[in-house]
């Protein structure tokens, strides 16, 4: 149901965005309240939901036309951890969008990118997934996503300062995701070998779970951008001052934060220049996550990696990837 609904909404948004682009090309303006850029962003987010719904249907179609369906297996630890983290991160950022919660979210997402990348590399080395596709497309995309998370996390670490009180539910779900990844990738304080990982988990299945978590970063990047550009977001004054000193010189850079707020470390709103910088780095995360989504579509191919893993002969699903253009600025509507 979710897959069909998201696909229909995505098609409608594609047609709407196409019409907006035609009007914009012809008249060089849109009516108030209309936005081609924002409709494109929404189309990408809906496309991510469709992609995730399709991944859960992969391999679970009827095995034949006799009306019988394959029984669903119980989800393993990594699958549950990825799903719970995805839900909890959005809940916390909607209910309590503090600098500490945002920073912790970025850190866990980067851990998922790095540790998940090790699982994908092991799967490629052992032939569980296509090694050429991994080396030529997926691995460079993962490196770009890691760099994008690192840049955003560096800014947020400056802003958060010592305000590190993280929502307990977010902390719990993030710790479980990290533990489920380490369970596969760690060995005696170091990195487990591909052979050891293969003994602990089905690397093809684990690769699909990692990919689902990475695809979800597309929408989460938009959520983070909405949070860091919210004019109502307040953070410690000293963190704002420290982060602003890293920005390019501005005419009024000596007055980023009121001295009284700085002395008391009072909560203050983010200056426009800092919000714009965070929005740019959040947009980099979205663009990198979209590249990972596109580069990882080959993971859905039905590959037999062991005699105990029979291939399904039922209906196949062709995964889709949605392209994304550079994110717009902070203004909405009426592009000119």
C-alpha cells in the first residue's frame, strides 16, 4: 500500500514539477506560492519513501501464480536497528530539535556510512554483490557521503559546545544501531575480516539493510536542513561565536553574538550567515545520499551466494533512482 501510494504521489509530483519548469522557462517567474525547486525536493523525498517501500517488498512477492505467498522471516538485529533508528531520529528532531540531538544524529549517520561501507566492501570482496559496481560506483559515492556528514558534523560540534544532553530514546536507538553494526564488523578491538563477517551474517542481506539505512539519509538530510535553518532554533552563545569565526569574513563579523549573551552562554538564535552555511552542508548530504541511492540499485539484484540460499522465481521489482538538483536557498517560491 505504501509503495503504490508513494509511487502515485511521485508521478503526480513529477508532472507538477514538469509543468512548473515549463512555465518558469517561458515566463521566467511563477505565481506566489508556487515553487519548482521545492516541488523537486518533495519529489526526491517521496521517491526515497517509494525506494524504501520497494526494498522491503524485494524478494517477498508470490513465488508463483497459485495464490500462495512466501512466509516472512523474522527480522534480524540489524534490520530492526536500522528501522528503529530511522523512525526515532525523525521523532526526536520533530519533538526536540536541539543542537545536541542534531549532532548525535549526524554522528550516528556517519557511523552507519563508515561501518556499513565495510559490510558492503566485504560483500563485494566475497562475491555476495557485484564487485565492479561496488568499486566503480558505490564506494566513491560512500566516500562522498562520509565527507558530507563530516563537514556538517564539524560545524554542529562547534555550535553544540558542551550542550551534549541527548534525548534518551534517540541515544538508545543510536547505540543499538552502532552495536548491531559492530557485531558484524568488529573483531577483538579491530576490524573483522570479510571471511569473519560472512560467518556472522548473510552479507547479501546485510548489504541490503545497510543500503536501506543509507537511502533513508536522503530524507533525513532534508529534515536536518529544516532544523538547522529554523529561525526559532536556539543554541549556546559560545558555540555560535566559535562556529562563526570559521565562516568567511563578514562586514559585521565582530557582532555575531551579544557580549552579555556570550558571557552568560545564553541560548541565542543562529545568525543568517551560519544558517546559510549549515543549509549548504545539509544540501551536500542530500546530494551525496542520492548518489549512494543511485549507485546501490544493483544490490537489489537476485544473486545466489550459497547453496542454502535459493533464488525466488516470482515477480521482480525494478528499483528506481531519482535525480536531484542543487538545493535552493532559504527562500520559498517565486523563483526568478
